[in-house]
C-alpha cells in the first residue's frame, strides 16, 4: 500500500504565503529583510577586519545600534560607510527583470 503524501508547491515562499496568509507572510518577509540588512552591515565591517570599537566617530554602542536598525537616514549610513573606508551608492533595479541594468541615483 502506497503512503499518501501531501503535495506542496515547489516554491517555498508561495507555499508559505498560502499556509500563513497574506498579512502574516508580509510581516515575516519584512522582518526577514530587516534582519538581512542588519547582517549585511555587520558582515561588511567584519569582512574588512574591523571591530565595533574600530570605527572612528562612533562609540561601540552607537555601532551596535546602527547595525541593528531597521531604517536609517542616508547620512548615517554614509558616515558609517566612511568609517569603514567605503562609500554608499544607491541603484534602482527592475523587480521583474534580473538582467536589467541598475540605474545609479546616488553616490
């Protein structure tokens, strides 16, 4: 006798949206994006070999807060990037076409 298995969508995110509903899915997605942004700032700092205490112009608690923020001013991000020896650039990219060229709008 063959065991019955439930069929799921091949796309994890499409299936998750069906299971939890639009509102909870949207909240979870936003939380995931916020966490990813936090990790990216920390990762950039660590990749160049700096600790939170190494950034000139910032105290360690300030760096920790910046890296954990969900939203920040571009000027704060520029100051953080400069302390890393980097700069900020902002590009517009198509949501639909991954191969489209980004359009630089800042930096």
